[in-house]
C-alpha cells in the first residue's frame, strides 16, 4: 500500500525543529553541569607508574635496534622477568582490578554522577516527547523499511495499514539522540558529556585496561628480535662523507 | 630541545625587541613555549609590560602567566624584591594555589634558606605526591647545595615512578659523568637513545662515554655511534669526525698485537680526516696546519 500521505508543514515547524532545538540546548546544559560537577581526580601513583612503564617498554620495542645487544637483553630481562619484572602481572592480580574499581567509593560516586547526568535528561525528554508529541505521524523516512520496524518506529500511531516509512516523533527523538553527537563535538570541542554510547563502552572495558596492556607489552617485548642497526650506519656514514668530500 | 627554525625565530624577535621595535609580548610567549633561559631580557621586557597598566589590562587572563614568568626570571637574576612583589600579587589573586606555593618555595630556594624551602616542598608533596615539577626542584636544591649523591638518590627515586621523562634521564647522565661513573652514564644515554633515536646529540654523548670507558669492544661500539651521528647530521658534526679518527687510532693501538682487521669500513677514517680538513679550510684556515699535524700523529 504505497500511497503518499501529505504531511502538514506545520508538523515540521512545530514538532521536528523544536524537538531538535530542545535537544541541542539540553545537551549544552548537560555539558556545563557536568563540568561544574566534575570532581578533581587525584591520579593514583600506581596507575601513573604503570602508564610510564608502558611508555618506556614501548620505546624499548620501537628503538631496540639502536642499542647494543647486551643492553637490550638486560633491559628485556628487567621488564619481563618472572619474579619481579615490571611488566609481569600474575594471574590473580588481573582479576582484582575490576573488583577493586567497584568497591572504591570515590570511583563509584564518580560513575554514579556521570550516569545520573546522562539518564535524567534523557528520561525527562523522552517523557516530554511522549506526552506532547504522540498520536500522529511526524515524518517520512526516505527509504523503505520492513514490517518488523513497525512496533519500534510507529509507537503512537494505532493504524496498522500506514506504511512503515511514516514514523512517529519518538523515532525522531532517537534519531536526534544519536545523531547530534557530531554536532556537539563541533560546538563544544572534543570533550563533551553527551557521548553516551562511548561512555557505556568505556565502562565495561575499564577494569581490565591496565593489566591487559601490561601483558600485551610483555608479549610484544618477548617477540622482538634484536637486530643491531649500528653496523649499517658505518657504511651510511661512509657514503655521506664521500658525498661531502667529493 | 629547540629546533633550528625556532632558534632563528627567537633570535629575530629578540633583535627586534632589543632595537625598540615592539613585539615584546610575542617574544615572551615564545620564550615560555620553548622553555629557554633568557632571564635578563624576560625580566626587562616583562616588567615594562607589567608596570604599564594599560598594556597589563590588554593582556587579560594571560597577565597572571606573565607574573609567574617574570617572578621566575627575577629569581634567576637575583632581584628578589621584584620576585616577591610578583608572588604577592599572584597570592592575592589565587590564595590556595599549588602553583603559587611552588613559587614561594622557589623564592626560599633563591634566598638560600634551604631548610625552609625543603619544608615547603615536602608539605606541597604531601597534598600532591605526583607533582613532577616539585620533585625536580628538590633534586635541583640538592645539587645546588653540593649534595650530589643526595641528588642522584632523589633523581633515581623520581625516575622509578616517572621513567618516561627523558629530560630527567639526561640530567642523571650528566651528573654521573661529573662523578666519572661512566657505566651508569652509558645506561642513561641508552635510555635517551631509546626514547629519541633520531636525535644525534644522544648518539654523540653515548659515543663519548664509550670512548672514555675504553676497551676494544667499547671502542668499536663508540666508532659505530660516531658514524651514526655523522649519518644523522649529514657529516657536519666536527666532534663526530674527530671521534672517528680518535677511535680508529685507539682501536689500532689496542689491537696492535692481534691481527684484527677492521673489515667493515676501511675508508671511514681517511674520509673523516678529509672532511675535517675541508671543514677547517672553510671555517678556520689558520688552524689547518695544527689539524694536519694532529691527524698525522694519529695515523701512526
């Protein structure tokens, strides 16, 4: 049943645009509020040290060919030694990191604050959209969709014969929610608190990060074959000087 | 370290400001960005901006950064009252600031009251145990008091936590050299080469230390590193060229009994000598005679 419904332009003026504007404004408000509420996070010495160890190990891997083989080997042992090597993380400790994160009161408070600043505006806006802007067709999606999307996109519209491309304002809300991320990074700069999806991904992967990267560095270091590049340099220096002198 | 273009830009600005052509603020910003130590000029031009209330208000929020910069420059030139005034202004504006606390500690250091400065720094460190600048200031204090071994200890402890800080490694290497602990200095230079493999200065310093340590293996390694310096600087580094000649003759002397031929680069020595002569002819032709006689004595 592909008939074309004619949608009133008043819908565009009074639904789509105000909804977008409101969401942008709420996003900006959230950004400033999160800036105010952000507590200064005291860097944990252990985490700082681990970060620096990783940088040093990475340098070692990258420039291994520039130092004599003996020094490289001694450094590699220093890093990946079984007993007290810097990169060696015993199995038991790796699990602890995440448990510790949840029991640490400060970090838990921090996460809760971030969660709240995300959830409350979302819930309120959603309720507002539902209350005011339901029961009518808001927009037409330019590409055809299957019938499965009907329940998701056409929630307020109780006619089952309307083409699935005609959606309610709820779907416009969701579209804005995910789509305005790009706009916010333009307006507010890189660091804005509207990145919900990224934050959710970050939270799940946080606990493992330090110990996993240490393990990864250790593996990388074990693989490296030392091939001393310096002898080549003598030849290159010769070539350079020949050119210079001639 | 400052690159060549930045250095020329800095000198140009400096000349411009010296001859009264304005642009003092850009000069000060560049000095701050490059972290060079031109305290007299900074003091002179910074004070001229700060004392003129119109120019001061034109700076806006940058005014406080300028106060900090001028305070540090004043301490370097031992104009302690100027420094004290600047710090007082900053303290009034930012009463609980760590940066101002650090400046106070530096002022105590400049006055020479080491114990009080140490106390100030320790209390700052208690609140903020990971402040890199304060750790470094403590090392500088130990060095200034002549307590070199204490400085080494503090620096080592600092490097245990912040091991990716290459400036600290460089400082440690120089301290070790001053104490003739060459093996440890070599280790530090290796760290520097690892973190910045394309900077020729590290290769050169490492080669110098290896040459000083002597011993056949070290001499051969030193020769290789002099060669890499030549490669990285395009043959323009005079010290590396000399290094090659000295290394070759030292190797020949050490392995006089053994028949160890240097198969890798037979011509390097003569090429380096020719390059040196060419360089001297261009830049210091009156010393050319000295050079040729020195090189001849090396060849034997």
